[in-house]
């Protein structure tokens, strides 16, 4: 059973959104943050034409975002448990607005990197507060965890495809999409201002800023068990968001930003569909499906890259997308119920620390290796790594079986 702490007393003069509307708003903001993070991916070809972008530059732009996000999670990941969800989200949205303004005015790689760092800090500050707020506001136990898994994948898909369509059909391809997002973020700031507080009032806010991984004792075994699956899922996502467009153009000989967006949207779209399809299954069952789909999907994608087959590449990406969504959903369903209300943001930030380490470091290494051994060989090695990790998680689940307490909540 999900419980909540009493929110701090608030002024009655500020308008308040209803609980259901606030829940929906939080879900939209999650999608916005993740969508904004995927927006540069289809634009790499434009940047290459303008500034001579290389594969290493594209992975650097992606990786520096993930590392900034990671550093923020390590310091501010549990801050909203202490000072409240709303103050953290207002600050994060303001930073996101600054990053979008920088993106829109970027005239070279330096400004682009600065914008990505600011965006990473904003997303890192927001993401655990947003996920925790969803669970705080849920009316049906488990619904918040499902939306926590669906909203990021939907956001990534919409962000990638929307960025590609806007850049190809509207003027100023490297700035218009960011200005559209900027307007949306400003509206969301007003929405959060009217959202009821669901947490906060706990002492220790300054101490919580010390870099730490907050994992409740009762969740440590499950974190260790699910880590290989979590790493495989987000390493795959990092590859698609940084080098996916280059792989598609190289294998299929298609020179359009839309093909890279289609790759990302296929991966994340099927991921979202998997979350919704498997939402009534237990966490361990969903993870078994996810790890199996990851191994199979990556294998089919690699075959497609070898024979330059669009059918195989997209089919493999779709299957891997099922693994992407189910693997992450299974982790959330298995781990998060083990945290009490006041432990949620800290535990969720730890999950995202693992995720974004896997999301960034392999992608950065891959960007470096492309210049040394080529895109095809790098793709082979990267795909093999993802398959080994997913297989290790699958074997671990099969060997250990159902662990006691994986689907039960911890009382306050």
C-alpha cells in the first residue's frame, strides 16, 4: 500500500491544481525533459554541415549531458525529500529554460556543450523529484511506477521525431525546435507553481547535498540483481541517441535527419508500448521478457547492419525497444516498492545514477572508437556488450528465482 507524508502548510492564496491534474502535469514534464534531451540527436547532420561535426563530437555532446545529469543526481537527487518537490522542480525548469535559450543561440560546439551541461544539471535536479511526485500523487498503487516508465520513453520518441520534422520543414532548423520547447517549459513553470506540495519538511537538506548513493537496506539486494539489465537498457539507449543516426545513414545510405529520429522513436515507442502491455505483470516477469527481447533485438539489428537491410534494422530495433521498455519497467517495479515515502527520491536517484553512467560512458568510448576502428566494428562490439549484460541479467533472474519482498511496499 502506498503512503504519503503530510505536505508542509501552504498559503491558500496560491491557486492549486487538483491531484489528478497535477499527476498528469508531472507526467508531461517528465516527457518534456526527456524529449528535450533527445532533441539534438536528429540535428547532428545540420551541425556537421555548419561546424564539421564528427562522431566523437556527437557522442561528446550526448555524454557531457549525461555526466552533468549524473553529478547533479549524486548531490541533489534526494533534495526534494527535504525541501519539497515544488521548489526543486521550479528551479530545474528555470535551468531547462536557460539551456534551451542557449541551444537556440548556439553558433558552435562550445555553446552547444555549455547548453548540454546546463540541461544535464536541470534534468538531474528534476528527474527523481518528478518520479517521486508521481508516486506521491497516484490514486491507484502502481500507476506512478508505470508512468515513470512510460513518460521518459514517450518523451524521447516525440522529442526525436518532433525535432527532425521541425528542422526539416520549418526555418532556422537549429533553433526553432528549441524555441518551441522553451514556450512549453515556461507554461510548465506556471503549472508547477499551482501544484500542491506532497513532500518536504524533513531536516538535513544541506547534508543531503553530499555526493552519496541513497539505497535503503531492504533494497540493496534487488539493486544488485537488476543492475545488469538496467545497464544494458541504458547503454543501448545511449548508443541510439548518439550514434544511431550515423549507423542508419551508413548502413542504409539514407541522408536525412528523419532516419535517425525514426530509429530513436522505434526503440522508445516500442518501449512505451511494452510498458503499457506488461503493466499488470510482476516486476520479475517483466524483466525476464525485457532481457530476452534485448538479446534477440540487438542480434537482429546487428545482422541488419551487416547486410544493410532496413527491414532487419527496424525489426531488431523494435524488438530491442520492447526490451528497453520492459527492462526499465521491471527494474522500477522490482526496486521502488521497497522504499518508504521519504526514501523514494534518494533511491530513484540511485537508479538513475546507474542508468546514466551506462548511458554516457559506453557511448563516449564508442565515439572515440569510431575514429579508430570505424563505425561498423564499434557497433559490433557495442551490441555484443549489451547482449552479454542482458544475458547475465536473464541468467541471474532464472537462477535466483523470485525473491521475497520484491513486490511489497515498505511501511513508513
